[in-house]
């Protein structure tokens, strides 16, 4: 490699460190933007890994982590560096999987599973350092978060009966979240992967990179066989044994998430078909975030699409007149 190319590469890495660090620091120190930008942490790492290669992307991530870590140490930020490490490494993972040119389903599944394995390894290492079993450490962390949420709910003037119910069942809620931690983590990682892949494709095209070609994502659907896994998980919840119920609940959550994504694809299909304006789409997705009951309708749409075929993806081909 000649001196000119080395100099150009160093400049690009420095530029990547600057922009990635800027995103990290914004998440760490700007409260009203941190909630929105937190899930977008993988995007700059993903972009610069695609642009600079695996080594360049890793360098961007490492130096950005050092910068935000030093800034947090100096300012006493409450957001742990582990969050940036996990989500930044997820950007590297997504980039490596995108190079395989798999379907969107396999891309998200592999990236989510890889991210879950990485988080599991960190939990095992940290629990060993603390001298605690991994599940006990997870339970303590979740129970602390539940208690913090109870304090938050107390400031929202919720009904006294509802607050009392939450306080009395805080332990059960914490145990339920601990039992379903694998599936919930997998679902959250998969959602983050999807949210970062969609703008990454646009960014790749704008910068002349080779974007992944997944086709029309509004026509995506889960495998027809997934419904049998959903039914089996539902039936297994009725069987005795805590281990069986734990496994069934985790499988059920993953299946419902797949149908949620399919339901969103159906809604996006009709938005495109009706040429709905952007503000109407954003309003609908915002309502889903604040009104979780809408999620049930979206999941139901994804599930019943197996029989109703809302988008007519399996419509028979029109008859061709064979007469001379």
C-alpha cells in the first residue's frame, strides 16, 4: 500500500472515530436525545466497517469507546460503557453477516443470535468476577430495575390499588422477567438489528457502497411452519414443570415477535399501496410505541395472514388463453 492510500485510510478512520464518538457522546450526555439515539449506536460502526473493512471498523469502535469512556469517567455519566460496547460490537456483527448476502430473515436471526451469545459471554465473565451465578446476577439487576420503575410510577399518580399490586408482586415480576430474559434479549437485539439495517441500506446507496438487496421488505412473511411452533409452545405452558414452562414462554415470545414483524410488514405494504404520507406512517408507529394494545392487533394481523393472505402474495396466476 503506497503512502497516499495509507494517508487516505488514516483520514477516513479519524473521520469515523470523530462521527462515531459524537454519536456515543450525544447518547451519554444529552438526556432528551439519548433515548432515541441509543438504539442507533450500531449504525455508525456498521457504516464505517462496511466502508473501511473489518480492521478499520474495529479501530473506529475501539477509539470511540476509549473517548466516551474517558468522558464518562470525567463527568460521572450514569450510562455504563458496557452498553456502548455491546451495541458497537453489534454493528461489527451486522456488517460481517451482511457480507454473506443472506435473506433479511437469516440476516436478522444470525445477527440477533450472535449478539445474544456475546451478551451471554459478558454476563458469565462479569458474574464470575462478582462470585455470583449468572441467573442470580440477572435477577438482581432486573429486580433493581423493577424497583426503580415503581418509584417512577409513584410520581405518575397511578391508582393506589394498581401501585399496591405492583409493589406486592415486584418479586414475581422480576422472576418472570428473569425466566424470559433469553427471549426478551433476543427480541430486543433483533429489533435493534432491523432498525439499523433499514437506514444503513439508504446510507450505503448515498455513499456508493454495496447495499444489501433484500427486495421489498413489505412483502416479508414468516415461515408457514412457525405456527406449529407457536401452538406447541402454547400447549406446553399447560404442562407441569418450571423448566418446561420457561422454555415454552421463551419460544412463545420469539414466535410472537416474528408475527409482530410480519404484521408491521403488512401495514407498511398497505401504506405503500395507498401512498400514505410519511407523517401518517410515523404517527402510526409512534402510537404503537405509546399504546401497547395496538401491538396485539399487529401480531394478530401477522398471525392470521397465514390463512387470510392480506397482501395476496399467494394469489394464483391469471389464466392464459391458450386458444390460437
